[in-house]
C-alpha cells in the first residue's frame, strides 16, 4: 500500500476500549473509520450514528467486515477468547490487523497462529500500549546512553484496585476463565512482560505465585454465584537477557491504585523510574561526583518521544521501515511467557521459557 493513501479501517468490538481507538483514529489523517462490527446491535447502531457509518458497513459477523474489499485494515477490540479467531481470519483474508492484548487465550492458540502466519504473514500489531508512554520510550533511550551503567535488576508493578473484595464487582467476562484465559496475569501482566521485553530483552526463566482473593462472584443477570477460576494476584521473579533479574507484581486488589504501571531499572551507577501516572516524567538517580554522592532529578521527557500508537500501525500497514513496533512476534513471545508463569505457579518451581 502506498504511504500517502488513506487507510480505511474496520473496528471489531465497540465496548470500553473501542472509545480509545476511535479517538486515536480521529487524530490521524492517515486513518479513516469506515466499517464497524459488534454482536450488540444497539451498540453497533449507536456507534454507527455517532461515526456517520452507513448501515451497509455495520456488521454483526466479524468475517463479513474482514473480507469486505473496502476495508484496508482491521482493529480488533473483542474479548480475549476471540483474539485468535480474528487473527486467523485476518491471516486467511490477508488483512492487516491491530489486535488488542493479550495476544491469545493461551499459548496453544499462539502456536497454531504462528504456523499460519509463517506461511502467509500480514502486517500485525499487538496493543501493547505502554510502549507509547513517552516516559517509557525515553527510559529506553537513557539506558542506551548508558546513563545508569550496567543494568542489574528491574522492578515492575501493575496495580489496580477494581477487583478488591470490598467493591463486590459482579461476574464480568474478565472473571470467566473460558472467555478471559487468565485474570490479572493476561490483563495486566501481559503489559508488564511487554514493558520488560521492550526495555531489557527476552525472558529466560520465571518463578511465580498466583492467587485468587475473591473465589465467587455474583452473575449480574441471574443473581447466582459463580466460582472464579482466574487470578486476582500474580508475583514472579524472572531472569532476562544479559542476566538482568526482575521482580514483578500485578494485582486487582491494590486499594488506592486506579491503574498504575511502574518500572524501576537499577544499574551500577544509577536508577531510572517511570510510572504511567506521570507519562511525561522520568526520575533519574545517579552518582554525580568523585565522593560518590547521589542526586535524584525529575527529567521532563523531550518532545521526540511522543508517538501515537496507531501512527505506528499506519507505518506497518504501508510497509515502511520500522523499529520497536509491538508485532506478531512480540505477541507470540508474550503469550509464551504468560504460559510459563502459569506453569511455574502450578508446579511451585522455576521454569525456563524455552524448554
Ligand atoms: N491495551 C490496553 O491497555 C487495553 C485496555 C483495555 C482493554 N484491552 C483489551 O481490549 C479487549 C476488549 O476489552 P474491552 O474492555 O473493550 O471489553 P468490552 O467488554 O467493553 O468490549 C468488548 C466488545 O466486543 C463485543 N463482542 C463480543 N463478541 C463479539 C463478536 N463475536 N464480534 C464482534 N464483537 C463482539 C462486545 O459486544 C463488546 O461490545 C480485551 O481483550 C482487553 O484485554 C486493552
């Protein structure tokens, strides 16, 4: 596809996260929202009216949208159990896709997709959105400039509070193992893994602990209680590339944390801290004189580090050279690490990523 052509985008799944994608599409002249799909008719028509999309481009079947010749590329924001299906259809119809995370429901699905993808690849981006927090991008640059010396260890946290028992949240799809695969792990842990892979490199081994704090939740429709088979909490240790070690924590039970993803990188001569709640700041501690005194500065992220996620999708779709875009391989590797974390927690032992 030529670089200057406007890319007509079809959106599949019009729930909560679709609002963010609709806003991002509207910000970019290269993208034009041209088709919609959702199984919820009422929502489909509401969004159709808001976006000025004709009834003939409002679909309830995802394959109808994917194979529509007027749709150049797909953005998929459906629940986790449908991620593999959308990706498979996009590979089959050779349609570029931006797919939300987690990559798939489990690693078996990721392996199946990898076989298809190797035969007939497509431009494929995965929604690891924290790569687009300016502070995270600047932290990567500061590491490359050797500002903190040899990196020894990292600490990664992703904290939310919405699942805490006190809030008595009903049995949503995010608690249903058949639909979601995992709980906090795939929802938030997938982002932690991607941030670590983006900033440091590949995972070599993991040692994990998983817990479910709320064992039953009430179905909002029927009023009956459902057993919850996915995690509310995961912590793990990991060894990454260059023997960097890491500690990771994610929970839906952190009262006071709405949505807090934080990474601290510890080097021999300094420390870098970034937090998505302060997207334009990096805290840098470093040894600043011969007496080995330490300073801590809050650096404002320079302008060159602001990049909108879907801008990179247009780069991928138009076949331009790129670096650092979360793609099919990143989705696959991410899912492999998620699988090994579950395996490690079940066995109560350390597990190598590549067995
Ligand atoms: N990158 C991020 O930071 C981020 C943030 C939030 C959500 N997400 C991901 O986005 C995905 C969706 O999350 P959400 O919060 O928007 O969920 P949601 O439940 O609010 O929306 C999902 C939508 O998909 C629709 N849907 C269900 N089955 C469908 C089908 N067969 N065909 C078409 N539409 C269908 C539903 O009707 C609903 O409107 C999840 O995989 C989630 O992990 C990513």
